[in-house]
C-alpha cells in the first residue's frame, strides 16, 4: 500500500469519525452558537463555575477548573465549541476578514482533555483576462507575449483535528489539517497536510510550538487577494512580476523546513511570537539541499478597536556541501495599523521592506539575485446590512535588483499595482458567498535596454462559496 493511499484512508477515517460525532444526540449547549462565532465578552475574572458545571466557556484569561475527563485519557471527539475561537478583544466586524483571522491568539482555546474537530471547504469559480507586453512610452513593448483569457474552477477542503490534554490551566496540544484540493484543472485530487504541530504551555500566558504551521500575520490583505487566486498573482506573465512582500520570507508554511516558536501573552492586549525555521530547503534558482536558519519576531498590541502589529525577519540559506559558497540571505521588516468600529467597519494599512543577497556556487554576488522589495497597501470592509459586507483594497509593490548597464543610470526595476473590490453575503449564518473583482498592472523595466520595456494588465473576477465548520 502506498503512503499516499494510507494517508487518504487515514483522512477518510477521521472524517467518518467526525461525522459520527456530529450525528450524536445534541446537547443543549451544542446549539448555543455556531462554531465560527466568537464567544461573548465576559469579565476578565468571573466567578468560578459550580463543581457540577460543564467546562467554562470563558476567554483564556479566566481561571477554569479541570473537566471531568480522567487525566491521561483522551476524551470524546467533538466539534470545537464556540469558546474554542477566542476573542479577548474584538477581532473584527462579524464575517469580515479580520474576524476570520486568529493569528496572534492562543487558538484553539480548548481547556480540557479531548479531540476537537473543525475545518473549512471552499470552491472558486474564476475568470481572468491578461494583456501582457503592452508598450510603455519610449518602447515598442513585447509583441511576443500573447493575450489570454482563462477560466478556472478550483476547490479545497481542510479537515482539522486538535487532540488536547489540559487540566484547565496547563495544556499539551497537537494539530493536523488534512487537505483535499483541486487547485487547477490538471492536478486532480491531492491529499496533503497544512498544519502538523505540537504545542505545550499555560493558557493565556505562554506556549512553545514545533512543527508546520503559519506564523503570525502582519500584512493583512482584506477580503480579496486570497492565496491560489488570479487576483493574488495579478498581472504576471512568463517574465518576472514582483509579488507582494508582507514580512513573508519565513511566514507561510514551508514544504521542507521545520518551524518552532515561543509565544508570550503577558496581557490580553499585548502578545509576542519569536518564530524560527530550521532544516533543508530549496529556493528559486538555488536548487535543493540548502541548510536554513531563520528568526522572525512579531509583536501585537491589541486594544480591540485598534491593533498595531510589527515584526522583522532574518533567513539564511547555505549550501550543505563542504566548501560550497552558495548562500541566500533574506531580511525584512514590516508593520500594520488596523482600526475596528464594531459592528460597522474595519480598515487598515500595511507596509514592508525586504532584501535578499544571493551568492553563487563560486562565491560571486548575483546581480539579479540581490534585490530590494517594497510593498505598501490598505484595505477596508464595511457592513451594509446584517449579513452583507462590502470591501476593497489596493497594494503596490516595487522591486529593484543590482543589475546595471554602463550607459544606463538605473538597475532592473519592476512594479506591480493590485486593486480589488468584494461583496460578501453570509447565508444561514454559515455559508460565505463572496464575489471579488480585481485589476492589476505591472511595469517591466529590465536591462539591457533593447526596446523590451513594457507593461502587463490583468482583470479578473471570482465567486467563492466557503463553508466553515
């Protein structure tokens, strides 16, 4: 039996177990709220529950008593309750992009022994019109690049299992996110995993995490520019078009490198993450087998209506063979300011700067592989009626490397402007129906100057149906 087949059977078994659990006779508290709904605000230190009460649904800064599950045993498999989605301060307007973001929170909050089940599934139906190679003033453009029209439907399901041991104060937690995806028309069904991690610590104070996961977000896109979408790629052709840098060298889940982090929660409004990466990785143009070390500290000041996020990162990739001089050094800084006027509007601005130095196998510096990237952007989401939201965003990225030409007083440079508008309706309080329209334009100014300066334009539309459970 192949490992892929065994993995598929494991995921199917977990799904069946979850469905069996959801089909059990419901308790009264199961209908109190949807699992995606944040808990109601409570006092920081409520009175302790009676001995016969169910485990407290208070936020993490409240003292809780151990549940009735015997220590060292795994309790029942259940859908994560609403209290597992913490909001010590308001995350964002209900249904908005900030409300759906748990970076910077000790999540899932599950102060008892058991196995929590949750997840999501989405289907995108999308369209893009790409017009590359258009001339800019003083240029003939690039007539070899064809205009294209693309249709796409893609989908992705994440089934999340979170086994937890907790005495109400301390905890040990693991998490795996099993993924079924069809992210383009040729890949078919692919079984893989997003999160695979182990975490231990004390609720609302600290924890240590090792495994595969997404680090804390600093640069927030809003209701558009989702991963794996046309509007996220923008006006990209077969040449280089810069992508948004948002303190992201060591942010997304790496395929090959391991991760670790220390999280500190000294108060409900101040939080810290010291993230790391360790392992063997590959990088564009660098091949495989590069030993990787990274550090990524992030701080969040969360006053509820105002959130300030800032961080830095440093990532070093070196050749694994003795005497090998190949190296990539990446470093960057970034920050964000977000404002929430609950329940009506949320908006924010972002900025980040990243730099890479590339050294080749012979020790020489690569002129095209050493570069600066600057990104700035903003977003806004507003409620029209209870379940109807509108949003928009704009992001600009400028990229310049160190490649030069004797008779030209500049380096290779590229820029990329990406804009979008979105409308989202929440049906039955569970199904998110979102329409995104986007426009992007990229200017391509490489060297040597041979009349090949040009711009690309892209227009796209996307309808997403997403169910969170």
